[in-house]
C-alpha cells in the first residue's frame, strides 16, 4: 500500500506526482460513450473544426477523473475510505487529444472525523498541466482517510 494515512498528511504538504498520462482518442470516445455524453465537440471532428478550438476537446469529466487519478499512488492508494466531494472545479484551458497531463497536489486542510474514530478528513487541491505547462484543470477534493491501525494490528 503506497497511500498515506490521515496522520501522515500535514497542511501545506505538496506532491509533484511523477506519473503522467497522454490522453488518447480512445479515452475520449469511450468515456463520452460510457457516460452518455454525445456532445459533438467531443466526438465529431468535422463539427469541431468550426468550433472556437478548431478540433475536438476531451470530455471535461474525464479530465477531472484523470487529474485525481494521477494523484492516487502518492496520496490515497489503499488508505482512503471514500471521496466526500469536489469543489471549485475549473478547466482554464481545454485538453486536446494527444495532450500529456501531469499533476500536483497540495494538502489544504486536515481534521479528525467527528463521527468515525478510525478516520479523518483531508482536503486536497489538485492541479493539472499539459505538456506546454498550461494549466488545464484544478479542483479541491475532500477525502475520508483511514488513520494508522493501532500497533500490533494490520
């Protein structure tokens, strides 16, 4: 397990995630189809040529999922109970097919859970950039994180 427990996070802690991902046409097509999003701006190359972007743009919900996914191995893999919500989701630039995204995460806040003794709530700020170092996405995510198991248990 490579994720961190609640006690291992501190406000201001910063992660520059090493895993990057190039977005493919298949990613965009499958995600749009699986989520029932038939928007021409994602799927129709001819239509998109006349759009303000001049080409298809990647489904923004895929971009949000990828942004969070890029952070998992360093932060929450195996130690999160669940996501509690996303706030302040922003897409300042579109993601295009073929863009390679990288992500960084900062811990914004951390507090013990009021209803669960085995966990705490951590708020992360995630940001993604493309290969041109243009910011393409950001969000704040609240996650319910496990506390370290007591000594002698696993």
